[in-house]
C-alpha cells in the first residue's frame, strides 16, 4: 500500500512539474514573440536579457565592420515605426500590427509613391492568402513591405499617392551573441546552438531558443555531469560564423552538436541527420525515438538548412543533428505570420523538450573506450589473448570468434565512438562485449575514458 501511495505521489509531482514547465514556456513565448528581432539591434539584446531570467548566459557584442572569416559584421538595424498610408493619411499597412510587414533590415524611407511605383515593393505569400510572408534584405540595401493578399487588394483599391514611411536606422553598432557553458567531468563536449534572429514567428525560431534555455536549465541541475555543454544563442548564419571565428580552436575539438530549431509545431517529430550519416549522434537520436515509442521522420543531411552548415564546414566538421517538431521548410506556415501562437503551443515545445532531455540522459550514459596501442595491431599472444580465449561466446549467435571480438574492439575503440554504437554495428550484445573489454583493460590494451 505504501509503495502504491508513493508511486501516485511521484506521478503527481511529475505531472505538476510538467505543468509548471509548460506555463513557464508559455510565459516566455508570449513575452518574446512580439519583439522585432533581426541579425542585430536592441531587440536582440532585450531578447538575450530576457533569456537571462531563465539561465545566466553571458552576452557578447561584436562590432559592425569586423571581419569574420569571409564575412563582415553588418551595421546594426533598429526600427521604430513603419506604415503605408493612403492619400487621406489612413494607414493601410502598419508595422505596429505585425513586424513582418516590413522587410527585415529595410533602409529608412519617407516618400510618396503612386500605386504603380509602390507595387514593385510589395510582397505577398505564394500559397496562403491571409498570411504575411517573412522577407529579409540583410546584405543588399533595400526596403519593402510584406502583406496578405487581402491587404494588397485593399491597397490597390485605395487612392494614392501613398505615403511610405520606414523609420529605421542602419548604423555602426554591434551584433549580440549569448553563451552558456556547463562544465562536465570529462573532456567530451557538445555544442548546442539555437538562433534567435527571427521576428514574430513562434516555431522558427523562438521555440528552439526556449527549448534550448530550459534544456540548459535542466542540465545545470544535473549532478556529476560527464559532458561539457556549450549552449550558444546566435543570429542565424552570421552569428554562427562569428562564434566559430571567435572560438575557432575550441570548436575544432568539439565532439558533436545539436541545432535546436522548429520544435513547437503541431505535426510530427523528425530529425535531420548530421553530415556523416553513420555517425553515432544519428544512432543515438534514432535509438532515443525508438525507446520512447515516438514516430519520427528522418531527413538526410542536406547542404541547405540551419547553422549546422557552419559547424560542419571543412574547418570544423562537427557532426550536428537536429530534432524538430514541424521542421523548417516542411510546414505550410513556415516563414509567415501563420507561424504564430495559434500554431505553436507551449505544451508542444514541452513534448520536444522531453525528447531532448531523454537524449541528453542517453548521451550522459554513453561509454567510450580507447585502444592504448593504436599504431598497428598489437601482438595478442604477448598478452595471452591469442588464440586461447575461445569459447564462451556461443550466445552471440554471430559469426565472430572470440579473437574477432578482440580485434574488432581494438580496431573500433578509438575514444570517439561509444561502445553502444559499436555493439549495434557489430550486432553483438553489449554484455558480451563487456566480457572481452574487461580482459583488454586488464591487459592495459584498452582504457575507459
Ligand atoms: Zn527561418
């Protein structure tokens, strides 16, 4: 009876903790959604400061004009107001109603236009009539407005000339980055990156930023962590490139990474594989989905996508995976005003959070062994490991002899691939491998990392 009671108590606590987390996510989702973020600007700083309420991340600034590899930090962009008004001064399109109305990084302008002049500066959504598309013009000085098809029609039926005002500012400033490092007991390190440059869209990229923060909070409370965790919050592309530039040496030694984005949709879970599809991070993500009995879609690595493009580039070559819930590109609301708080709910982000938490727990339980004599094969007979070890491995149901298992372990245990993946690839149960591992450790041929 007592046991049952404590079980009930435990599940109640679990439910209330989950509810608490959902309402916290909901609070920050609503607080951060309205901010007009971009590559740079005050709203980015405010966003990072709000995230500091969740985790004590450090904020870094990189000056406009600074060269970062082949790129340059752009001027800082800030915007106060923008509208298109008809000849009577009635605002037909107003930035205050949606910050997607203005092309992100639009130059300032205050001028009158006829309809035929204005319409080349207007953009509507290809497929959804009442959606405002999300457009940017980061590296080409330009301006423009995005609007729904209905708004476009209303505008075309209004009387011009139209007054166009964009009260924005492009000047020397800086680009803001966030970083939160959690030390572990080993020298293994994982990079966990999310981008916060999108204005009012909830799945892309706010859901990823929030999940990342709450995941960092979860890990920070975990005692005896083995892995080092490097959480970074960057504007997509230029922010990731800047971070790689500033941390080149460190990043070259990172084992594995995750880009957390689009994790709050209503649809299915999916994951994008890292650039080497046989890498253990892909194995781990799939095993995790299977152990949780969750259905998922697999997307192979593609050269398009998010910041894994930078972290996996030739200079860094980090294997970076992404678990998503309604992956970018794949949902109709993507990059539009329909990617909003009706589409994304805190409980959906929490579901993805649980998948990531479970992945981190699996990551923490991985075991790595390293061959202490990696240069050519060792002389097994010297260690009394050849060929007498026969027998005792019949339960493997595999074609491997005991000597094969020794040779495979010495061949594959390079400190980079966990034994869980080696066991899977060899199709030999880990408990059987462990018997041989014990012998190899005793002979000082293998060490546990
Ligand atoms: Zn995007």
